[in-house]
C-alpha cells in the first residue's frame, strides 16, 4: 500500500508543478494531496515536501492547522473567480454555469470562513515552522 501512496504522491507533485505554469490546473490541491500521500507512504518524501524552499512553509502551516496567509487567500480567490469567469465564455449550458458558480461559492466559503488566516511576522523576523 505504501507504494501506491508514494506513486500517487509523486504524480500529485508533478501535476502541482505543472499547475504553476498551466492556467486552470490547480497547484495547491495537488500539493496537499501529495503531502497526505507521502505522510502515509514515506516519511522521507513527506519531510522533503514540507522542507521544500518554495511551498514547504505553506504545506507545513496548513497541516499544523495554522492556515494560510491573507495574501494567499486573496490570490487564491482572485485566481478562482477570474479563471471561472474566463471559462464561462466557453459554456452555454445553464447547468454547467450554475455548477461552476456553486463550486466557486463553496470553495470561497471554505477559504474565508473555515480556513484560518495565518498571521505572519514582519519579513526580517520570519522563521521556518517546525517539521
């Protein structure tokens, strides 16, 4: 079973990295999935992911229940609604448009109502969270 989790984690990391460069392919959900898979499949890979210089802090804070920074919430909301509004040009079906709107409302509600906002210290005083 550990092999399955490790393969799924590596695939999720690859898709997350592709999401940095490809519009409409999300990065964060894939990295969160990779972290969950590695936590069950490989301590070494999980530590590598949490120690990553680019997104390790965000994942470690999320896993510890500290949430994400306000800037991250704002960027996520703008990108979510911007990409959804851009995508509406391609659909004529009211059911698809309604489901997109409902998904956007649910994700935004979770992001702003249930996910804690991480208060970051000033830039000169930041420290990495413990693994």
